[in-house]
C-alpha cells in the first residue's frame, strides 16, 4: 500500500500464453486470497464492470499492438460482488526482435478516495441547500415584518422581484438577509431594496386580483 493507504498491486501478463502474474495486493483488490485463482485474461475481463469491460478490452488490445504506456480508470466487481473503482497503468515490454511480449504495471484501488470525494460533495450540496432554505426563510421574515404581508405573499414578492431582476431567489434572499444583519434600523439600511419589494408587492397583489377577477368572470359566463 501507499502512504495514504491506497491499495496498490502489481501485474504482469505474458501475451503469448495469456497468463497473468498478480502480486498479493492485486489478488486482494479482486477479492481473492493470494494464489486462490490462476489469473488469465478471461478472468481479468470477467471481473471488469459490464459497462466498462469493452473499453478496458480495447485499451489492452491497443497496448498489445504498440506497447505504449497506457492508463485507464474503470470499475471492477470483486469475488464477493463488491464494486471497486481502480486505475490500471502499464506499458509493454519488447523482446530482442522488437515484438511486444509482455504488459506490466500497477493496479490502484481508488474506491475509498472516490467514496470520500462523493460524500464530501454530497455534504457540500446538503449544506448549500440548507443555507439556501435558511436564507429564504429569513428573507421572508424580513419582508413580512417590513411590508406587513403574510408568509405566502412574502415568498411571492421575493419570487416576483427575482423574476424582474433576473437574480435567483436564493441569491436575492441571501442579499436581503446580509443587508438586514447587524443593524437595529433595518428600514433605513434596506430602504432602496424594500421600496423595490414594496412595488413588487403591489404588482403581485394586482396580478392576484386580476386572476381572481378573470376566474369569476369565466364562472359567471358559464353560469
């Protein structure tokens, strides 16, 4: 293993026979005890994830032809059915006649690092969503108190002002909360924004009234 505990194994394949040599760690990455199976190309490919198998086969075929250094990141399924994300790096070895006779290199099990990264990204997304929800709720509270409107109308005002300014609701809410924070005179500090929001309130109420009037006229005509 490396210093950061990433499992690293070695491999070598004889291209004439298709027989592979695995280090102990390569066996373990594939879910076997050292020497438990005889690794062959068929065994190696059988453990590749079905969606990645053809891509890995093409990489190996190309390496057999030209012996150039190669690397691939893909998924394998170990002997216990567990999925791993691995990186295989290697290159060809030529004989005296210049023919590629072996491939050799390393297998790195990246699974733990990938899971940690995914978990961190999920945590970041959750924290961002929570912060956005918190800012919106706080902004609604500012609007309710400043403009004397209800909870639903406060959100409609925020959404309407977001539409006419092309500023996302979460960003607009964060700005409003930031402006309101740390002052005992929010009306003075928020005057320009509150004026705009008050205008938006009027527009929301007008649109709501017009919609209700239209619905009433439609129902009246049907009657």
